[in-house]
């Protein structure tokens, strides 16, 4: 098969090679936990478990670099801190841990291009996120970290975090998706009660394609440090927009800046999940953070079921923009991006009704997006969008 545009740019939506490389690692205490759960070596009994998680903002930092260089706006780096943090704590929350996180940052920069003012903005963004979560009853403790000047390794900057927490083993949430379950989908766009502004819903996945497909060739000439010269020139900044261009958002009847759409900080669902876990989890059978792998992500946490997603949330304007610029098929868009449906909860109708009420109180877009049926396959996902449908299998 011909590689997709995404793969031709040196990235993978399903990370099959990565999963192949790590298959020999110990899976931890539980097979179907969203995060690897470890025995707590510091506990005096066997009732405690721990999670140690690491992730980065990925190539979204390059978009921040371009926007900052174009506009001089340092505040964009605060969002990058949130991106990297959310990619950690939201995964951990899907396993039942929603507070008492200890975080440590790793920031690698090319000192010739990234001044200390950028580092200060990232650190400030980290503390802003910590303060915002504290208001929602979620405690995050910053343990410092490492900032290294490695220009021989990093073209611009890389921003990542390692996060740790512990929880009683009885509080670990295990995915047990069953035939008969409904699927509640939560949107990553709009503005929640704990956000200060509109969120485009882009999150932290597929940004390599989004950047090159939307932005104009101007950026290749003006900022050659912002891309891999080994990529086919036809796939480098092949779009038509500058970051400061205005795009009409027909849903909200207003113009939005391309750069602000692409750089909306990844929404956290931890305040929502914190409230979900405060209640009984009876009838709740699965929580999937649909980031890397998007709508196929659930395959890693389900067995012997057919998952049908035929009522997905309407994608926000950012994904219309990316598809128009790339001419990508609907199938490729839904493989690379979650298309604004980033959190999936599986369970009984009555349980999901009460959970939907919690989402509504936070002003998070949500609706029942599908159902689960029995199948003889190990596991299969069927996605239906309009008149088109396709399947994913492990």
C-alpha cells in the first residue's frame, strides 16, 4: 500500500513499530488498565499501586515556535505546557487517578533559537495549569525538572513531563467493555466552565500533518529549522495559510485566527473524571482517551466485541480547515485525528445518563455516539460518518 501523507512525513498514527518494540515489557499488574499500573515499592502492604507516566507536546512546539516568531506573543508557550501536562494526567485519570500528581518537566532546547523568556513562559504556563486544577480540587505538585541546551539534537524545542501518582489498588479502573454497552463521547472543543477561552479541539495529535497541510510554503523558506529536510518537498508546508489568517467559524458565526485554532491547548478532562470517580463506578465499563490511534485506540483495551461508532460528534471548524487544505479522505482524517471526540466512556444506559449530567454541568459537549455488540473477532471497531463506513482491527 502507498503510505499516507502522514506516514510520508515520518510519523505514524497507530505507532505499530513502537508497540512492537516494547511488546516484551512487563504490562504491569493489570492487562486492561489504560495506564501501566505498578506495585508500589514504597508501601508496607500490597494494597497500594502507582503510576509513572511520561509524554510530550510533540511537534506542537514547532507551531508555537512559528507563531511566537511571527507575532512575538510569548503567551502561546503557556499552552504548550498544558499540552504536555494533559497528555500525562488525562491518561492517568482514565485509570482512576485524578489527584495528587507529582510532575517533573524535561525541556530540551536549541539555545541559539530559544531564549530564556520562552522557558519562563513555559514554566509559568505549568504553574497556571496547576493553579487552575487546584480550583477544581485536583492537587498537582511540581518537583522541578531538567532544562538542557542540546542544539545538536533539537532543532527548536521539546517540552515534556513525567508524572507520578499512587492510589489504592481497589480504586484502579479496569476496562471491561461488554456487549450491550453504550458509548458516551465527550468533545474537546468549545469552552468548559474551567477554561478561560474557546478551545478549537485540536489537542496534541496529528499536528505534523496539520502544520504542513494548512501552512504555506513561506514557512519552509523563512524557518528552515522548523522541519525535517528529508521530507519530500511536495509535503513540506503545502497549504495556503499564514498563522495570522482569519477563518470563518460558521458554527459560532465569527472569525478565528489559524494560529490560535492550531495552538488551542489540549483540553483536560480530569475535573470531569474527578467527579465521575467520586460516585460509584458500577455500570461503567470503559474509559478511553482517544489520542494516539484516535478512533482505533479502544482496540487495545477490548476483547471479543464489535464497537460501532455511528453518531460521532460533529467535528469543529479546525478539522474542516485541515481537510480542505489536505484533500484527505474522511477515513484518513478519522485515522489521524479524533475529530473532536476525544474521550469515550462505555457502560450501561442508566450509568451513562448520570455521567452525561456531570459533563453538561462542566459545559463539555457530549452525546451517545454508538454501541457495543458481540463478535467472533478478537475486537473490531466500525466507524460510520454520513454514508461512509470502515473498520479497524488489531
